C-alpha cells in the first residue's frame, strides 16, 4: 500500500519534521520518540480527539490562563519550560513543567462545586500516581497578580528540583545499596 502514493499520518509528520530543521535527513528513532531533543515526559499515544480538545483550550484560554502563561514563559530564563493545556492520560492539565513533573491548575468557580471537587480529587490522585505534583491556584489570585503567582510556581519548582526525596529520573540505583544480587 505504501507504493500506491498513500502516505500514513506518521510518515507525513516525520517528513515535515525532518525537512524543517534536521538538514533533510530522516530521523533514526522509531515512532513515538522525540527527534533531536530529550523528552522529560515519556511519549504516550494521545488520541486525535484529545489533541483537538487541547488545541481548542489553548485557543480559547481564560483571561487568568493567558496572564499566567505570559508570566510562566518568562521562567525559561531560569531553566523552567512550561507547556499549556498538555494532555496527560485522560486529562488535560492547564500548565505542565515536564522537567520537574509539576502541574499548575488555575481553578475557577466550577471547581468549588461538589462534582468539581470530586473530579479534582480523582484527577489529582491520578496525576500523583504518575509522579506529578499538582499546584492549584485560584483564578482571582492570578488575575490580580499573575507575576506573584508565577514567582510562587518558580519557588515550588526550585524546591522540587532540590528535593532529595524525589527519585532522579533516568538514573539507575546506586550500586552497592541493599542486598539484591548478593551471593551467599
């Protein structure tokens, strides 16, 4: 079927990516991996519907989300890169700093209702089970002083970076620890 001129969606995406910044070379890694950069969050399959919903949420951001996004983007100078409206499993989080696994949620009035609180509790439990730390911020706090909220997020991220109790991602356990593999 490949010889008939029909291209698969993944092939088109790889070809566009290869033509954009890699000098025309095709990537050597397999599908679902990041080419030319290190991904802090493992790539998972995100459905087309979830991608479309995330795009729609980015386009139709609330005033508080737009203000906070403007401030969070400035934290790149401190080595903190954020994504907005990022899909994680069945949920779309407002802001994600993948390098420290920090999720920032801007909560409006809907989060104060009974069903909203139950949904948030389930969502937080799911994200915590994946190793994410969820930071919830009220929408009025963001609209009144987005810069101060961004500084609070920066402090939380720096605290998480320096926390020795959090596991180091991508590093094997230290050799000589414990009695695993010990011969008697």
